C-alpha cells in the first residue's frame, strides 16, 4: 500500500479534508483529491481507494444535516448523475489520467466563471426557474456522474450547482450530503468490478476513518461560524482554485 512517512502524512491530511468538506466547507473536497494523488501514482487507483472514506464522511454528514435536505434539487440531478456514472464506467479504460484532470479542471473553471458572472449581473434565484434549472441539472448531473467515477472530483461541480440555486448554507450542506451518499453508494459496484476496491484497500480505509471523523467535527464548527455570503464566496473560490490546479 504506502510505506513512506510523507505518503502517510498526505493520506491523513487528505482524510481530514474529506471530513471537513463533507461536514462543512464543500469546496475543500478537491484538495483531498490533490493530496491523495501524491499518495498514489494513478488517479484511477486513488479514486477507488478513497471512495469508502468518502462514504464514511457522507454518513457522518447525513446524520448531522439530514433535516436540512432539499429533496426537490436532488430529484432533478440523480437520473442524470446515474447516466454520467455509467458513461464514466465505460470511458475509464480509454482516457489517461492527464486528460481526465485537464478536462475536469476546464469544466470547473468555466462553471466558476459562469457563477461569478451571474452573481455580478445580479441574476436572482427566481429568474433561474424552469428551463434554466432543467438544463443546469442535466448538464451538471451527467458531468458530475462521469467525473465522480473517474476521479472523485465532483464536489466543486455540485457546489456550483447549489450556489446557483441560492441555498442557505445549512440546506446546501444537507442536500449535498444526501446527494453524495446516494451517488457514492451507487458507484461501489462499478469500482469493485473495475478492481479499484479490494479487501486490502478497505483495510487502508479503516485506518484513516478516524481522521475523516476528526475532519467532520472541524468542518461542522467552521460551518456554524461563517456567514452565508462568505460561505458562497469561499465555495466558489476554492472550486476555481481546484480547477486551475487540475489543469496545471
């Protein structure tokens, strides 16, 4: 598995970031992806190894925030996201790690730019109803499903969608928690089929589970202390930075 002290440091920090992102600052999820790429040479291998940690973080977040879940936004996304997961399953063996990272980074940066533009133009939530909601849900749903299977890097995409829907921060985190728990559980059979989740990798997950729980406690405290406007700006800024880091 891993033997070097630096690899273990990156793995523990990555697990803490998983917990913080699941229970508080969603945009930090991509930083955990970046840390785990330093632990494992292949982003595809890291995707399977990290998935059980994500599910553990999802369970903690759902227990904490389930009463804030806004189901109407989930029903719009889930069918499209499932289609994206299936697409990612068939594409995984045909695209390189570098191509995957660049593609995800470009998508995230473009969506962040669009979100900032819409905020600058003062587009109100009411004006995004109807067709815009449907198109955004379809496009982001398919992309999120594809990206999450290939690289577990869908957090910024979901964050951008929920910011666009103008959800208060507690509803934001509660909706994201239920969405990702359902999505990550749906991914498990595909990852097992691809040989990316094994008995050995699950032992690695169990060793890092306490770090995820620690991160979740930190994330909840952070969430309760920051205001809504700062929360939205922080989520978009972290998502944009993450996209740029994936490109370069």
